C-alpha cells in the first residue's frame, strides 16, 4: 500500500485541458455578435450604444457564470439531479406570480431580478439537459427495454411544455421536445417504442399551432409573406430584402438600411438578416462554419466521453450540442423564410440578456466536459506508462468508471460487457445497451 501512495499522489496531480476548438469557436462567435449588435441596434434608441452596452454587460455576466461552472466537478453536479428538475418547475411557476413575473408583448416569460429581467426558460434548458443526462445514466438499460422508464422523461417534458404554453412560448416548447427525443435516441431508447409517442406529441404541437389564431397567421404568412407584405408578412419580407441586398460580399459593416426601423427585432431575432445584408454570403458562411465547428466539436466530445464510459459527461455534451444546434437552425431558418417566424435568438450572436448568459453557461459546461475528458485520457496514459492495472484501486479516479488500462473500450465492447453483466445479475430480460456512435473520427 505504501508503494502505491506516491503513484496515487502523482495521478491525482494530473489535470485536464480545455478544448481549444470549442473555446476558439465560442470566442469568435461572441466577437462577431458584439460587432453585429453594435451595428444592428444603432437606430433603436436615443443612445446609439445603449443596446451594445447592455449586451456587453450580459456577456460579461455570462462569462463570470461560465468561469464558475468550469470549476465544478460534473459528478458532484449529477448528485443534485432531482433538485435540478424541481428547479425547472419552480422557475416556470415563478413567472406566473404577480409582482415577480413580467409580461412583454403579451407573453409572461420574464422574472424581475433587480437590474435585469431574466427569461426563466433559458435556465430551464440547461437544468433540464443535466437532469435528463443523469436519468439516462441511472436507467440506461431500462430505457431501452421497458415502457415505464421510457415514459418518465416524456411525462416530464409534457409537464414542462404545458407550463411553457401558458406563458405562451411555443418555440422553447418545440426545442425541449426535440432535445428530449434526440437524447433518448442517443441514450439507447427503443426507436419503435418511441415512434408512437413522438407522432402523438408532434400532432399535438401542430394542433396547438393551428388552433391559435396568431400562430396560424404566422404559418400562413411564412408560406407566402408577400401576400400581406405590410401586415403578417412584414417581418419576413423585410428580412428577405435585407438578405437579398447583401449579395456575395455585403454592403459593408454599418451600411444596412433594413436595420433603420424597417426590420423589427433587428438586434435579436433577425440579426442574421442584418449580418447577411452587411457581410453578404461570405459573412454568412463564416458564421455558419463557426456554429458548425462549435456544435460538431461538442458532438465529437460527447462521443469520446461515451466510448470512454463517461456516460453522464457524454450525454451532457450531446444535450448542449442539440440545444445550440436546433436553436441556430430554427433562427437561421426563420430569417431565410424556411420556417415560420419564432422568437429564438442566434446563439452567441443575437442580443438578449437571458439567452446570452445561459449560452455562456452552456459553453462553460462543454469546456468542463472537455477538461475532465482530457484529465481522464492523461491519467489513463499515465497508468499505462506506469504499468498499473485494475488491481491498483488507489490510483483510480473517483469520478471514472473502471476502464482496462490497455485501451479505451469501444462501443461494441461496452455493449457486450453490459449484456454479460446483466446476465450475471439475473436481468437478462433487458436488451443490451445501444451506444450512440458516429464512426471512428480519430
């Protein structure tokens, strides 16, 4: 035992490293966002820098929160999974309380928190992803084999969506449903079993959209915005004109015409149109490439964590990637006239206090996942170099599942071992775990 103490001490001293690609993409997008908010909001207030200063304040506050998140051990966060779920319901309930909840444009989505109004659903997205990731780890086999384990997260998301529709917030409802279904698939959920509830939920959301007059007007205007150019199609037609003016290289930074009180919400929901007008197709390609890098790197990181049997970290990375990817897709699709108009911001680009802060927190979570993953890789390499094996418990990481020192387990090996372990426990009725994989990208 004494012989192992120095080795254990050395092992514990090995730290991780933050993913440079993730960090670089996030910083580049945030920088572009500052430039575009400064340009798009110049005509919206008496002080041309009013919205820029607010955006910088929220970005700075989000950075502080992200730095705090980057110091948290994910295994410690996972222990509070039930409280995180309770927090989701409490936050959505607080917006309904008189004096605390705040209504804007007929939607009651904000909380009055002193100097700022905070949109509760933005924090719910982060908390819900962490809870669902924890659930998939705790009920990994059952999700693939039993109806009960599969319907629990679906029941939770239905309850959250019901509270969101009371605000109302249809865009965030669709986002949470999409994240839930996709994470259940990646977590090994049985696809045939998920088909029926997914179809039922989709039909229900379509019904909610069609039977609300203002939502139906949005859908009809999206199909043909030019039919009512000065009415229901006003936002989309001006957005399309802005994109068309940009052509290949844009009209130049600050030279947009549509932002001069023609295009509503030019600094938030429709900032992509202003970006296209001022920087053209070239600027649009740069932003989409950076978003793809950020989201693709998060998916790659999730896959690496799952293959290393760090399932909670992997599912968290998957969840954040799905959130940012779906939100970016919807925001860009709305600006291009490919999707009905929804009030979703472009991650790290649009102004918006709550969205900016929580997106920074999400990036901080991803960076923490990357740090812990690199730490595990370095410690495993050290064990291999030192000739240690599973017989050295003092040298094992507290937050890691045991992995043979020879090499990280591949997805097929993990599935085989899970099935063998289930048979030993007398639970062979459960199907073998289905591990998500996108091929060997290394």
